């Protein structure tokens, strides 16, 4: 019998395939007491398993190193480091000796101890590292019983992955293995994992509670990543229907592909800028797969996360130069680091007790201004990268003008350092600010006077305006880009840019959603920075729109307070010929 289950669709597309249910790695060893005379052999057996586990990881690393995103390599390196860590091996050997027990049991005890240590950590990022501990324990346990099967040589090709949650590294690894789709029990549409899935073009559903109980391993599934539902064990009629939807999707995709390289101009000849968002230089390839265009948002924090520390100036520069070169003269908008909330690293700085509301805490530019000596290498590197092609600086999460003044002063300091050293850079490099805190939108006029451009970050702007945690699926029902308050703030920002004569872009997810393209055009938005896989769809709407036909409808939307009326009017814009 087919079953229909609903979650939150976060990455559109239809996937049809067999379910691959990822079990939480369980520690299921049993205790055996050994005579003292056998302990030495047991320790040797454990050490051999460690060597084998380490060899397996090195082999995987070699196998994937050539054509794989750096993330996967970092992911494997973390596990290798854990394998070599005395907390793992010496602790387990001590357990074998102390409890006169088998290696599996000693390892399980040690794993549980380490998991508990991570569990009790205040830092939310560090708490998530317990998953790495569990993975490493499982790998060694498999090696102890001579089972060489690992998740990395397990083939996920064409499968639909069902997991409780996925790290960005998991998501990337799965894309590398050509999975058909994925479903997680937790997470919201704006979690960075969901954003990554959209970027990678994998149909995905999150927040599908109890998915691992409701879906059987190997069961055939249809996943609708747009509407957020699955059909388990579909009947032949449903399969036939969704196969045809999938075919239609690919026909539509071919039509859209013909827009690649075409100018983005409305029917009444208004030139619109359409750029892509990236997390790392390698993502430029994905943008170029769709269109030969620039980058309106480069989220540099991924570099910090991958290194698990603040990078030095050379590492920043090497990375940004790579991006500039890949863009062949197209602009690169580098956003300074936005760590905090759901993007964290384990740095050595003592941040005191864990914040209760990290999204409202020492995040993004606030964190950079609190550590200016650590921020300076990034500013210097961005400036230096501007010698190789058009680069713009973008400052995230500005709240007040004092912060902006401090950043501008630091940028001046960085410029003076480079001038003194006779290092070239673009002296008039544009500096822009993200408008993603309601206070900044309300004060956009003042920000616009001091900046070269503004960029609206709707993911955070909606989170902070509506007081809903963007990664909490329990309040996801309140997430509403069409809330009149949100629309007013967006409109105020666009107007502020227009009055100051500076460009205003939108780089939040709202810009990638074609339901809103005409609304935004009618509000006067002239610059969209979107997910790579939305580039051609947004372009398709833009080039089939006439600005003068949108104005009246948009004015009515901005005056309306009833959400039903706003939705209907937005739909009318979508339906305009
Ligand atoms: C946003 O908030 O809309 C944005 C683009 O920034 P991020 O999603 O990285 O917080
Ligand atoms: Mg943001």
C-alpha cells in the first residue's frame, strides 16, 4: 500500500528511487572478560584495527582527492585526526588493561565517555562533533571484526537518503556519489544544509519527523522536493505520473538552458543584473554550468569552517584569487565572515557561557569587530584579490552606523598597510552592506549615504522581523516573505538605494524564488543574486516581464495588510502574460 508523508520541501525536483535509511551508528559491543595472559594480544588486536581503519580512510582520501570538493577531504581528515588522538587509542588500551575486557567493549566505553564530554560542551558546534566520535568508533569496531565495509565505499548512487540530520559534509559527499534525493527528520528551509542542497540541485525534504521509522530501507519512494512530500511504495499509476513529471522537468530544463548567455533585460528594455551565490570558489563552476555571470554573494565563512579556525592572510588570498580567476573578469562580491548561530567553528577564543540566542549574539560583523586583529587578514586579502579582477566587499549583519564606521576605518587601515608595502589593489573597491537586521532596513537611508551598494539578506531579515528562528522547523509555519512588515522593509531599502543613487541587490533566498521575481521587479529591484540552479528560471521570468505592467499591482500589494489579498495579488503578477 502506498503511503503519503509530508515534510518541508527545501530543494525542488522529483526524485524516484530506493530508500537508503541511515541508521544512527549504534555502539553495540558486548563485554567479554579476558584472562590477564590474553590482554597483550587484545591490545595488539586493537592496534591492528586502528591501523586498518586509518588505512581505509587514507585509501578513500586518495580515491576521491582529484575531483572532489575540499569539504570531503576535510571531513576525512577530522576522522583521521581522531584515530590518531591519544584520547581514543590510549584511553581504550587503558580500559582493556583496567577492566580485563575485549577491545570492542573497551572502545565502546571510551567512545561513550568522549560522546558525553562533547555532549556537555556549551559550544553548539562542539556538541555536534560527537557524531564524528561515533563514526570513528564504528569504523574501528568494524575493523576489529574484520568487516571492511564502510559508508564511503557503500554505493548511494540513485538512492534516496533518509537520515535524522545531515551535515553539510554529508550533503556534499552524497552529491559526489550521485544520490537521487534526501530526506531528514530535522532542519528548516533556511538551514545551511538546505541551502547547500538547493545549490547542488538535489531534491530534498527536511523536518519529516520519524522518517526513519515511516520509511523502510530499499522501499521505492517518490520525493517531491518542491511540495515537500514523499510517496512510499507508490502504485504503478503514481509511478507513471511522476516519471512523466520528471520528464517534463527535464524538457523545461532544456528550454531554460537555451537562455544561458542571453542578456537579462525586461520586455521594456530595463537591464537587470543577475548573479549567483557561492560558498566556495569551486561553486563558480556550478554557476557557469547555468550561466556565464558574476557572484553577488560569496559566503566566506565556509573557509573558516573547513579549517576550523580563522584563516591567515595567505590562505584567504589564495582562495579569493582562485575565485577571481575562475570568473574571468565577472564581478566577485566577497562577504566578510558571518560565523555564529548555525555556522560555528571551534576557535580558541573564550566566548564565555553559551549564548541563549546565538542568532542575535556575537555573529558576523559583530564578531569581526570584537577581534579586529583576526579580521584584518581577511580585509587585506580581499583588497589584494581586487588586483586580479573586479571585487566588491560586502559586510554582513550591520545594525548601526557606528559599526559601519568602524569597518570602514579598518578597511582604510588595510588600504594604508598595502600602500606602504606597495602592494597593488583596487583603490576604489566598492564596499556594500547587507540589510538583514530590521533596524538597518529602517535606517537604510543613512547606510546608503556611506556605502557603495546595499544587499538585502531576506533569510535573516525575515527571521529577525518575524522573530522566528530560521533553522527551527517548529516555527517554520510563521516564515512568510510576504508578511506586510517584511515587504515594507524591503521596499524601504530599495527606495533608500534609489534616492542615494546606489545599487540595491537581494541575495537572500527570496531572490531565488520565482513566485516573487515580478513582485521584486515591480518594487524596483534591479539586481538579483540567486542560487545557481535558479539563475535561468529567474532570468526566464525577468525577460518575460514588462516593468510598467507591474507597478500598479505592486502598489496595491504594498498598501494591503490582509495576507490572503497579498498572496492573491502576488499570484496575479505571476500569471501576467
Ligand atoms: C540572508 O540572510 O539572507 C543571507 C543571504 O545571508 P545568510 O543566509 O548567509 O545568513
Ligand atoms: Mg544572513
